[in-house]
C-alpha cells in the first residue's frame, strides 16, 4: 500500500520525491509530492513544488488546477481576515495561472462589486471604476458557467444579478 494512502505524508513525500528525481511518471509524482507537502502544511514547499511541476509539465490540467486553487484559497482566507488587497492579488494570481477558473473569476467580480457598492454613496467615480472591473470579470465568468451544474447555476444567477445592478449604475 502506498504511503499516501495510509496517511503517512512524510513517507509519501520521500517516495514521491524519489520518483520526481528519477523522472518516473513525472506529473503524477509531482501531484503526489505536492499532496504530501500539503498534508504536512508545508505551504511554501507545496507552492514551489507546483510551480516547478508546471515548469516541467506545462499545461498539465491537474497541476494547473491545484496551483490555481491554492491561490483561490489564499484569497478566501485573506478576505476572512479583512485583507482585501491581499485577497485581490491572490485571486488575480489564480486567474493568471488558470484564466478560466470560475471560483477566482467569481471572487474577483464579487470583490469589485462589493467594493463598488460600498463606495457608491461617498465616491461615485471610485464605485464606477470598481463596477467596471467587476463587469469585466463577470463577462469572463458567465460564459463559463453551466446551468446543468447546481453550484454553477446558483453562481450564474448571482453573477447575472450583479451584472444587472452594475449596468443600471453605469448608465
């Protein structure tokens, strides 16, 4: 049985590291190594491993998704800590890594929408700028959403509601 399957992440990291060194089944070895590092809460090593893995396996779907998801999660944690600028940068990083990441696009659109709505009464120009940014991200997001997927159906409805409000404010 594999070390990662029996929840021994340190051992798993060791064996996946050997597989990476020997370039054996490289993408899967990197996925296993990254997973083991994540389980050990070694975030810096996790991110560095994913970056290196993508350098050696450009465009690999699973590695790309893992790397982008890391930044989406960092953005969510930053928002919970009321660190809007850090969240914005993390979500932008996720979009840079994976341009069609619906969670990152939705998060950026929501962030700018919320910021624009908050500024509406005190600074109309700032609100307008934030609404334009939100609209740009909504424009990228909405075509990617599928009403057949329950979570995306709700996201699509919310995105359309935001877009309708933004359009009413930008007239």
